[in-house]
C-alpha cells in the first residue's frame, strides 16, 4: 500500500480553542532538490512550505508552530475586532496549491501584525511570501516582500541582540540586501560575520565569503564601480 505524501495533525486554536486538523508533508519527502542562497527550497513533489501555516476553520486564527500558543486579552480583542469578525469560514486543512498557500501566509501575516507577534515570526512570513512569488517568477512582488522581510530581520537583530542564530541572521540580512541591490549594505553584513572572532559558524562564514564574491561579479557585470568596502 502506497504511503500518502500528506498526513494530518491536530491543533488546538490559540484563540477559540477549537481542535482542528491541518496537513503536513511527510518528513521523508521534505528533502529539497536545490536551495537558493537565502534558503528558499525547491521540491520534486509537494512543497512542505505550502503547509507551514495552520488556520482554524472556525475563527480564522492563523499561526505557525513557532507562534505563541496562548494569547493575551489584548491580543484576543485585537484579533476579534480586526480579523475574527470578518472571517468567512473556510477549511484549509487538506491539499494546498500555490494560491491556497499564498492566502494562508497572508492571513498569518495579518494575524501576526494585528496581535503584535514576535518580529522573528513576522520576518519569516514575509520571507516565505517572497519565495512564493519567486516560484511564479513574479520579480516585482518578490522584491517588494524581500524588502519588507529585510526590514523585519533588521528589527530582529536590533531588538533581540546576540544569540545562537546570530551568524545565520546576519548572513540573511546581507544576502537580502544583495538580492534587492543594496550592495554596500550587503558587504557590511557579510563582513561582520567574517571578521567577528566570536562567530564560530564555519558554514555561515563560508557562505558570506561566497556571496561577497558573487556580489563583486554582479557589480562588475553591471559596470558599477567597486567601492573599497566591496573590494574588501
């Protein structure tokens, strides 16, 4: 008997406490056939990123596994006023296509911004939306959401300070700057990772060196003058 690529998990809604089912892609099928330099994955069959967001079919509260599982009274009131009262009941628990996935991410982003969710979660949602547009080769919308994600990641760095994922976060800020054409800003972030003796993450240091070299090639190809910072 062939194993189904999707399986269901049970979630308790953080807002209305309703239990609902949502689909996930089996771990054995989650291996990407290739991955972009900002960690966007491409898959042979189902894209597990389509199933990251869980949406309660009763009230419309959208979250991810990293979201808070309890809401404050203020958060509950904000959600009820701005989203819950307008939600048209719909079940996203089954198979999802690109359009469904985009709807779930945009609803999750709206929920996160409305209740004042952690900036790291907001940044990740914005970045995933940019990836969705990349899959469709919609460069304009991809760039728009990459810029929003970049601003959000910078807030994470400024507000959360140093942490275990600092090198990866700094690399991402550098890489998104490169992708939106802010080359000098990109170099500043790559340089921080490479030159900070406290950072021991060899993979991120190597990635920063590689993207810095790519950035120089891109500038030369466009006939842009290489500043001292870019030349290193």
